[in-house]
C-alpha cells in the first residue's frame, strides 16, 4: 500500500501563491489517477485537480486558470501550484491516489495540509 504525505500549506494573502507537494512511498503496480481534493469548514470534500492515467487532467471550474497540477514520476510526487488565491480557496487540501497494490484496488488520501487565504 502507498503512504501519502502532503506539505506546502500555510497562510497567504489574497492574490498570493502556494505550491503543495504530495510525496508517495510504498508499493503499487498501476496508478489510475492522482490528484488533490479539498474540504472547507462545513462543506463537502470536492475534487480540485486530477491527473488521469494516460495523462489527461481535470480541474474544478472554480480553480481553472489559477491552479496547475503536475507530477514528477522519478520522485513519486504530485504538485499543486496555486496562484491568484482567493479567500474561498481556504480549506484543508488532501492528496488522493487511486491505484493497484498487490492485485488490490485502493483509493487513499494523505493527512491533509491547511491552506488559509486571508488578509
């Protein structure tokens, strides 16, 4: 199974930028998708950005043009570059992998990293 560790969250002013990282370690054979979800207080968790097996990328409408997801296969790391941040981007951001390990499907999240956008 894979362990996911996020980093890079923090406090930033509106209009600022942050880059989140998600480092994965462990055993897997196939990755179906990797990406980032977020959950604001009192809200449901939502998908922010996803890289699908094969390379296609999906973004939530609310972050299109501002956020960019990328991956470094050599480092088993997924990034989320967040620009032009808004107060409504405040949330706990979770890394998510859907993958196969030892013949079994998994859908796992990291522990989350807090992003707060405030003046």
